[in-house]
C-alpha cells in the first residue's frame, strides 16, 4: 500500500502534518522490543490498532507472529519509525508513504522540534493519480548501494523510476549523483578556508546544474543557504540576497513557507547585515 494523489498538487503544498503516536529515545540501553511494547501500553486502543495495522518486514521467519506480539511490534517500529529530534517516532499517515530514489521522490518530510509535529511537503508538482513518494535515505549514491541498503533495512528491492532505468542511463545517473557528492564534499572545505569564495560559489552552481540534469531537487534550500552564508561572510550584499532568495523559495517547497529556515532567509533578505556570518571573512579575498 502507498499513497496516491486524489487531486493535482502544487510544489510547496503541505501534505501531512501530524504528531507522533509515540516516540522512544534514539539511544536506549534496555531491550527495544520491551520498550516498544511498554510504549504501546500507554496509547489509546484506537492508536494501538492504527500502529498494529502498519506493515512490517524482517520478522524472524521461524517465529509465529501470533505467539510473539512484542517481536511483531518491534518489526512494525523498525519498518515505520522516523527520526524526530532526539527521539524516533511513529507517524501513522507518513508511514504509508513509499520510497523513491533521486529524482523519483516528490515529497519530503521534516520534524519540527518547536511544534512537536512532523510535516510533509510536496517537493514537486504531483498530478492526480500519481503516487506520493518520499525518500527513506540519502539517495545520492549509486544504484547498487541504494538497493543494498533498502533491501537490508526495509526488505524491498527498489524498483522506483530511477532504479528501473536501463543500464546506460542508470550509469549516467550514478555518475551525476557521485559528482554531486564529491562537489558537496569539496564545498564543505570552505569552512576551513581551503577554498575561496569564488570556488565555493562555482561548486554550488555546479551542484545545482547536476541536480537539474538529474531531477534531484532536494536539499536545494540548504545548498542555497550555504552559498548565502559564504556571500555574507565576504560581505557581498548582492550575492547574499540572490542566494537567500533562492534558499527561501526552496526551503518553502521542502520544509514549508512557515518553517524556521524559510523565515530566517526572509529576515536576512530584509537586513543583510544581520546575517550571522556577516563580515566574518575578508571582503577582498575571494
Ligand atoms: C514505511 S512502509 C511504507 C508503506 C507500506 N508500503 C504500507 O503498505 O504500509 C515501508 C515498506 O513499504 C514497502 N516499500 C516502500 N517503498 C517501496 C518501493 N519503492 N518499492 C517496493 N516496496 C516499497 C517496503 O515493504 C517497506 O518495508
């Protein structure tokens, strides 16, 4: 089962906003099955039913589910839980979203700590009848690695549009994704002063172009915000504003127009000198 659009959906539209049925700490020292079982004992009977109706994989094949309800609960949790700040939680509507890699996913979820909710936004235009797909992992890695991970972690062999590409096109996609990762890595060295402002902006533009070719639009808000940071550090008002505007647009799509990230970009657009990085690097040194 997955979720299918019942109407046309525009990018940046809120699809889901929900509180967790329950959460558990990310780091635990006790038995995970007992922890999930005791958490379930504290939810309402209807929430418990909702949880028990979620799908699961990785149930030990030698066990009978009816005799091992704690193990079933653990398998459900492992198949459906997502990170929520310092905890991991069950969000039953979001849990119905299937996965797509690279250009195949069209919806992105994020946790809002200050509101205690998980939100899902449409990253792309989704037509009526199309499946809503999110991504369970960073898919900027080659098909073989993605498939291995998804099979081990979630028990399925991914047949999304990108994983189903003929081998030549799949290799081209892998090359683009690898190149994006390499360039992200090099871009991150600006923080240590290893590359100039010009090189940082050039890398940002190259990652953007590769993403365009691949159809990989996720993380663009963060990418543009990082470029705005570089421009602000070098006190370049025009470049800072141009990147902050892009960051605001893409954060709004992926995280929502009312997200802290989009609001922060609005604020630096109004007052560029209020940017946290403003003037922290020499303005003459590229
Ligand atoms: C969080 S659940 C998603 C909703 C689930 N399909 C359901 O029926 O409730 C994760 C499970 O969905 C299935 N799934 C998700 N994405 C898939 C995909 N692209 N291809 C095949 N199965 C997928 C796998 O069985 C995976 O373990």
